[in-house]
C-alpha cells in the first residue's frame, strides 16, 4: 500500500491564495513604492507655466480651473487647478487607483486642501515650492 503525500493538501491552497492576491498587491502596493511621475519632473518647465498663470486663489476651499498645457516638460497633465495658496496639476495616468500629480505652493501646502473631488492629498517636496502629491480614495 502506498503512503499518501499530505504536503500537497497544504501546498495547493497556499499557492492558490498567493496567486489570487498578486493582482491586488500589484495594483495597491507597488504604486506606493515606485512612482514614475516623480521622474519626469523638470522644474524649469513647470516654473515657466506657473509664471503665465494668474495669482493663485487665497480663499479656503478654492478649486478653480486654470489654463495650463497638456504637457509640461515630459510630464503629461490632464487638468490644472488654482487652490488656496498655489496650483495643482493632475498627472494623466496616475499609478494604481489614486490620483496624483504636482503642486506649486510657495508657502507650503495648507491643511485644508482636500475636498470632495481631491480627497486626502499627501505631499512630498520635490524641489523648492514644488511638490508631488497623491490623493487616496
């Protein structure tokens, strides 16, 4: 009589669960570890665009569309807004399920920048008044 190998009873479910979880890890975790949009940032190109925009709004909760190019340097931009104390530029293809882009805030980003469309932004300084931001859903 042949002795049964019990190890496959444990191995098959473990492998199956791992393979099913892999897409979720790739969609949610990997974008937080590597962000290609920070690499396309060219400060001189962004500075040129901001120099042509009207002064940023000062009122809390402002989220005013501004006319900016679809491409700044090598970064592709989907939309641009004047917000309290600066500007935000949405990246065309944000990684994962989050929105992301760049922000110009000479005095730093304020605490009240999140709203119904732009939820919980997190800012990382890129250079001088420039920030890379990401907003989670």
